[in-house]
């Protein structure tokens, strides 16, 4: 996965949602942090400001939906944990 493309798409997701969502404060640029390597995926944190903590769940859900759409459009695969089972005779 192209790390810079992923970071760019994550920021774009916040900007896209903020156009139609008054919960996200437009005057603050969203930020993306590459948080960690995990066994089956790379972990990022998306930071943005909202107008009230009570709007956190709604804003987060809308941003996640937009991330999903942008990743699909740009052919960014999201990994899911898998388990390999080896059978021996």
C-alpha cells in the first residue's frame, strides 16, 4: 500500500464529510498519524476537530463510511485477520 496515498485519502475523507456536516470544524486541517505496524494491517489515526463531543459518534461514522468509499474507488485493500491451519497426518 502506498502510505502517502492512504494518508491523503484519509485527510480527503474528513474534508469531504465536513462539506456536508456541521459537526466537523472546517477551520482546522485534519491530520493523519501512522500509528503502528500490526500482524495483518497498518494502523493509522485520523485527527479532526468537532464542534461538540456529543457529535463524536455521528462524525466518526460518517468519516469511516467516506474512507470506505474512497479506499474502494482507489483500489486500496483493507486487510482482515486470517488464520492458517495446517493439518498433519
